[in-house]
C-alpha cells in the first residue's frame, strides 16, 4: 500500500512543486531534481524494475539532460528547466518521452502566448505589491517553462507503468 501511494504521489507532487516554484520565484531548486532522481532509484528498486528497464530510463534521462544543457548553453531555457526535464524523462522513459516532449512544447507555447498577452495589459494596482507577479509581468522577464514541463509530465504520468502497477482497488472505499 505504501509503495502504491508513493507511485501515485511522489512524482506528481514534486513536479507540481517545481511548477509552483518556477511560477513564484523563476527558479527550480536543484533539490527538486535530486529528489526526483533519488525517488526514482528507491521506487525502481522497491518495485522490482528490471535492470534493462532501469538502464533505458537512465538513458532517457541522460539524453534529455544533454539536449537540455545544449538548449541552456544557447540561452533558450534555464538550468533548472534542463535538470527537471531530464529528471522527468528518467521517470517516464523512452516509451513516453516523445509524448512528454510534445505536451511540454504545446503547454510551453500556450504559456508563452498567455504571458506575452498578460504583459501587454496594465497590472491592477491592487496586485502591484506581489513581487512574484511583478516579476512575471515584466516585459523582459523569462518564461517560467517549468510550468509547461510539469504539466506535460502530469498529463503523461497516468499512462506509465508506475501508475499501471498500482492496485487501485485498494483505494476504493467499501
């Protein structure tokens, strides 16, 4: 039961935290990525993930890390985004990687368009004391892409073997 709860909650909670952190502070702590990696290792071992699957998930994470740091070097994304995307890819593996990247891209495009429009409007005076909102509203501010990365991961996660392995009948009230 504890393993099932961890499979259902750990990854989604950390991805939601990453999104909220990026929205409010424009940063994603390295601790989030480290916790995602450590949580993956613990739950993979506890759940009996095969060595082959473990290597394939690791390869997916490393692939996204390499691509993410290339994008970071070009100034296209932040370092926290690159790290959290690779940690998400570790959890999702190659079998869900393309769909994850597609959803994250679509959410990222929508988020960018919404923020660009939001930045064209004057900020109501009553909201002017919110530092995070002022930062988000700034014309030259970055896009908190961690939100899109988290949303993409949360859309895909229910389709993964992590959720498929959960005996949901245990959670149904009699």
